[in-house]
């Protein structure tokens, strides 16, 4: 899914990688380097004028780790609908959920992947 990404979006994604939340860092440590059953995830990826927290293109799986500011957010709903129309599955986890139950989050990701097969 190669795209011509505006420099501004590319820089914003880079800035977000360096300013990740504790929960995002914890999840990234579990996902990076194909650690989760050989799935290749990328983080803070600009796609279609959005920046995805984590994405596995081969599985068409997007993972978002959210704080309270995302509760009931209409922009998130539009974004999810956009990517679902492209065949992606979106999983959303709260920061505290990742921090308290990383193993459970990883199991949920694997279950979502297996449900697609």
C-alpha cells in the first residue's frame, strides 16, 4: 500500500513515534520485529491522510491505542469506516487496558487475525 505521503504527514508520524504513550511503547515491544506470530507490524504509519498507530498490511489489521480523548469520537468513527471499506479490521484498545493486560491484548489480536482466515 505504497503512497505518496506529504512531508508534513511523514514528519508528524515521525514525531508521534518519538512521543509515544507508555501503552503504545509497551504494545510496540510486543509487536516489533515480527514477535507476535511472525506478523509484521509498522507503527505510526501515514495512510490516506490518517496516521495509524499500528498496522499489519498482510493481515489488513489496524490497531489503535487510545486515551480518554477518543471516547465516542466522530472522527474515529469516520476513519474506521474509511479503512473498513478498504477491507481492514480495526481493533481499539484503551491505554490502561494495554498497560494492565498486555498478554490479553496480544491474544485478542491473534484471535482477530485467526477469525479472518
